C-alpha cells in the first residue's frame, strides 16, 4: 500500500477516531450500548418483548457481551410480518426517513431512521470513505439508485459529510455517467461492482480510456463480488477497488468496509455488533470459523435490530489489521445461507417469482430463473413451462399472459425481467424437482 | 358441424416442430391441414388430423401440451372472390374471426377455409343462411 501523507490525512479524519479506540474501551462501549438497545427494544417493540418473555429473560440479564447469546434472533420475515411499522421503536414524529428493500414475498421491508440514526449512518459512511483514502477535495460520483434503496442516499450523505464534492448521478444512463466522470474529473465512484464493469465496457465503446481519467478509487457494494472481478476492474480503470458492506435491515451501506490494506472488511462494531453462528444449529462460532453473520445494532433508535440473521456466510478474521483499526474484520462475502439472489444490487428471492406465478396461474408451473451477465449487467430471465391450463391456441392470449407475468414480476421484484414461455417438461428436473436457479454470471 | 383441431405449443427453435410431426407419423396419423402461428420465442401448431383423440394421446404421452379447439371448415370455390364472398356473409354480424387459414381441397375446384370464431354457433347459422357450405369433419378427412 501507498502510505502517502494524503492517506494518513484521510485516515485521520475526525469521524475516524472511533476506528482506533483501544479494544477494552470498545468492549465497554459495546456492552453499555447493547444493554441500552436491548432495553429500548424490549420497552418499545412488542415482538422483541414477547420473544424475550418467552425465553424468560429481561434486559437486566445482559451483563456481558457473551450474554447476547441469550437473546432471540430476528429474521427477514419478521420485518415483513410486522409491516409497515411493527418494529419501529420510535413514534413517527421522531422518524425523519424511511427506506425499503424488496422482501421475500410481496410486501417490501421497510426501515426507519431518526435524526440520530441518520447521523450515525452518515458517520460510518464517512469512516468507510476516509478508510478508502478519500477526503475533502475528492469528487465522488454516486451511481447507486436514489430512492427507497439505501445505496444512493446513504453514500451521498457520507460523501457530502466527508467534505467531498458529490455528483448524485443515481443509477442508469451509462453514457451520462461517463460524461460526468470525464468532464468533472471524478476521483471516486460509488456503485455496484457489476455496474462499474458495465461502465468500463461502455467507456471502451465510447473511446474513453478510464485509466487516463483522474478516477482513483471505487467503493463497490450491494452485491457479492470476487477478487477476479477486482483485478479486472482495477486493471481496466487503474483505480483501487474497495468492498463496502451493508444491508437495509441494519442501516444500509456502511456496516463495514475495506481499508487500504484490503484484508477483509472492518465492521464498525461500535454501532453494529457482529457474531458468527452455525446456520443449522444457531450456536455461536468462534472468530476465524466460517458461518452466518448475525448483527445487532448497538445505537439504532427508530428500528433496533437484535441478532439479525443476515444469511451472509463469512468469518471474523482473527488478529488485527495493519492499518491499526480496532474494528474487527469479516472476510468478503461469497455466498449466503438462503436462496436470495442479488441482481443489479437488488435482492431477489425465488419465492417472489413463485408467488407471482401462483397468483397469475392459480397453480405453480415449473419455472427456472436464468441469470446471465451481458456487458457487466446482470440479466434475469424467467422461463415458465406452459401448462395445459395456461395454453391457449391464440397467439394474442399467450402474449397477454406473458406480458402479465412480466409486469407482475417487474412490479414485485423492482427490476426488469425477461419472461419466456417454454415447452412442458423442458426444464431439467433433478429428483423430480426443477432446479430453480441457473446462475451463469461469471466474474 | 364443428371440427376438432389440435393445437400444439412449440418453442421457436430448430427441430421443435419436427419432433412431434415424427411422433404422429410413426403412429400413422395423417395431418390433413396445418398452420403454424409464430412469434420470436414460440409458435402454435394448429392441425387437423385423421384421429385427433389418438394424436392428442400420443403427444401428451410425450410431454407435449396439445389442446383440442373447435373450428369450422367452410368450402369455397377456388377462384378469385371465393373467400371474399364468405367473409362478406359475416359483414355486420359482429362475429369476429380469431384466426383462419386455408388449403385447397383435393376434390374438385374447391378450397377449404378453417375459422376460429368468437361465436361459432352464430357463425354457422349465418353462413348457412347465406348458402355457404359448412363442411363436416368426416367429409374433410376423406381423400
């Protein structure tokens, strides 16, 4: 790594001070915050209180960090089942923002933020960006979607608070993204890694050599990516690529991020307490062992999450990072313990596709999701086997059906999907069950 | 008066229409008339066969979706204006043709028009009144 003065200045951003807190102090801070958040959740959120009551525990039983294991887990369906405000611990008058992501079926998952929550979120994003060597004077283009999705506004607030000049380009329109990058001398991009790959390809088509632009860093997240993708990105654009981690249920992007040593992602554990559990037995696993990441928000006001099962498979890396941060690191996320797919940064569950088909058809036809990547962009095709009930010998009726499935999927998933009607029994079955997802995306 | 036509869903890919045709051929099923409606992704093979129940059984046993649909066959003189006269008989009736196709009749100088109407019974009555010959299924299958 290049330890220039510039980097050291960036690392010493005032917001980054908690990164270097001595470990014993960090543990004390975590315990105090954990006790407070559990108390708050117990007092304000019926679901948490009833689950704790079922286990015969109260907030006072949390006397050490290890006592967290006594607490019940929270899962994604809890957010759906309590939609819209069942998990809010603040009244709406104290809520200043809502965000949402698609749930496992139908209803979205909605999260709320108080003023303090936004401040915490902004501060962790500043710590992420500072850790990537960015600072005032940088020109940061945010090409995550702005809106209900946490990516755009999350990165925006962080970049602005860092003191950088922010270009809120939002997603899409690659030609305009490249024009802005070029004309304003953008030094850092925030977007999904696959979208950046798309920009690389598009820039080549337009005759723009990204290596000759001032661009020097990319902060990429919202989907898992690999080291071979990192090499491709860095080689084609001559930037340093950073992996940023987060999820809507916890806060959005900024739960963790790589520093310039790229040895895993530091979790900002003064706000997000990480555990690794065995996804089968739910038993806690020691640092260094791979399992499912479970996060507890230590300072969230509007919507505390207690032991939220992320379904992301990783491990806590033992030892400390050369950068000197006290924040423990997780390995980059490569897979999940459930069947969630991440397509262009959007969470998609096969069960969502099933519920749409079931609703339209009345019965569930055999279907298959085919994922491919064209010019760096994920494409999702849903192949549906035509059943005798669906089949109509008028072309218009079949096209109408296809269009209906397509628009229902677009609506529920929030992404553009291609629908193909295929002949019966053509989708390969293994042991009678059709394989639901064929992922042909390669790095 | 109504004839059972067999409709078959096939993907628009090489060989996808040949395979069911071969299945029917192997079982001695004669295809008397056929029309293929196509889109970029898939097509619908509509055919009138010598034994539609047997044909449907064979196709379904091989995993195809084959559906019988009632259509109407009309005999018209195979000369300019033959079809126009038939269609003219439906003018002002509000009866809609959902699809149609035509083939020459092997006997004499007649052609056959196959229709799927939104209201087949009304269509039959209307055509008969106009003196147009609606052909029975058995006649159509005779060679």
